[in-house]
C-alpha cells in the first residue's frame, strides 16, 4: 500500500508562488489581448507573443507542480521523492540509516551509493547520499516505522534532546 506524505513548504514559498502567478497571468492576459487586438493593444510580432504565452504557461505549470504536487511516497520497493515534475526513487534495500531530530526538525534518509562498481555506505562513514524529508515533524515516527518495516537493515537514529 502506498502512503503519500505532503511536502512541507515555508510561507515564503507560497508568497513567491503568488507573486509569480500574478506576473505570469498578467503576461498571458496582456499577450492574449495583443493577439486579439483588443482596444489599443496591437501585436506587431505574433510569433513573439505566442512564444511569450507558451513560456509563461510553462512557468506557471512548473510553479503549480512544485508548490502543490510535491510529496514523498512510500511505495512497494522504493521511497519516492516527487519534487514537481522530478522524481527520485531510493530502493529500500539501499537504505542504511534514518536519522531524525524532533527538536531540530531534520529528517534524513541515508542510502548506499554504487560508485565505480563499489558500494560504500554511511555506516562505514565513507560514501553515502541522503534525502532530506521535508515533512511535518509529527509524522517523523510514522515514516520511520514505515521505512523500518520495508528496510529491516536500516538503523533508526533519533538525534538531539527530545525534552527541550
């Protein structure tokens, strides 16, 4: 069973999203009115106006997908990280360490890296990559339990003082 965890955004991201949305919609509207030659708005270069409409529509689509469609999914075989249109999958068999701190609001999942045919992992302290899960702190325990259920070799580590 797949479980989705919503990507937690800061308020600044939503403010920037609103500003970019207003700018993009204004550009799309003005260029559309220029193409339709409404009022005093006349287009002298149709190709450029059409190109501007397409670019602003693409920018708006990217902003919507990054802001509202970003999430983490605990799938059957992998931990998937969706950031807008980008997808990253980490196989459970490669996860070696889950480290989180309730007071610092950090949740990291370390996984093995295959480099030049040699697998090095975080446990030996040599080579590992990590994914930072940016979710609500109240979900840390639940996600750690789900990862441990799928990746029995993973070490769960709580860092810092929980009593602060």
